[in-house]
């Protein structure tokens, strides 16, 4: 079984137990719903975008977000070299955009942005998406992925509900009849 211990990198929290079985972990993660986002970047190293599901907010003080990218991927190399990226949280109905930026049309298109309105500004955006513009402030590696932590320097709020992904399929976010309180949110700030 492969171990991804990072104690040799100065990690103050070295693993003391064996990880769970990889297949069991993947199966469990398929049962966790996530928003579908496209990470985009542009700069001296070039322009690119890729569909991701591993994105989350980190803090509101200062506003930061993170995205996990396969460390050997083109998008990870370009985000690292450009030093900035945008997280485009796709709206419902954007399954074709998600597929395009996951590489489904790479044989047909030389550029994933071809024919799309990529918006004004230094980093391309996806029309209709909620967009977080980030300046990279940290980029540690964990296992096979690089975790890009970005200071959110600008944003654009989308108006549609987000596209969700669960168990290998896209889903719609359907609100409950009443807003649910999040008791843990208050507790976590104390």
C-alpha cells in the first residue's frame, strides 16, 4: 500500500496510521455532492481552463479560496507559473461547458475557450458562473495534487443555482421548504 507521508518535508503532523483502501475512499467521495467549477488562468505561461470539483472557501478574513489540481496537469503548471486563477462555479444547465473543460472536445478544439465569451479581464471567465478571481498565495503539494490557495481579489456573483455533481452524474440544487440553520457555523467561529 502506498503511503503519502510528508514528514520529510517538515510536516508537523506526520501520518501515524495507514490510509484507508483507495477504492473505498473513491467510493465514499462519489457520495459527497460538490459544485462543478472550471478553473481558468492566463498570463505569460499561457491560457487554459479545466473542470474541477475540489474547491472550497478557506476564510473570509482575508477572503481566500482553494482548489486542488493534479500536480502533473497542464492547468496546475500554468496556474503555478501565472500566479493567478479564477474559480468559475458553473450554473445549472452548464453540463456541456463542464464536459468541454474536462477535455471532452480536445480532439475537435485547439482551444477550450473557442467560441465562448470568456469575459473581459486578465483571467478568462465562464458566462453565467459565480467567479472568484484569485492571486496565488500558497501552493503546497499533498499526494498527487497541488493545493492552490488564492487571495480573492475580485468576484462576480452568478444569478443561477450551481451545477452539482454526485455519484458520477450532474444534479440540480433544490432548496428545502425552509432555510436550514447551520448551528456548526457559529460554533466554528468561537
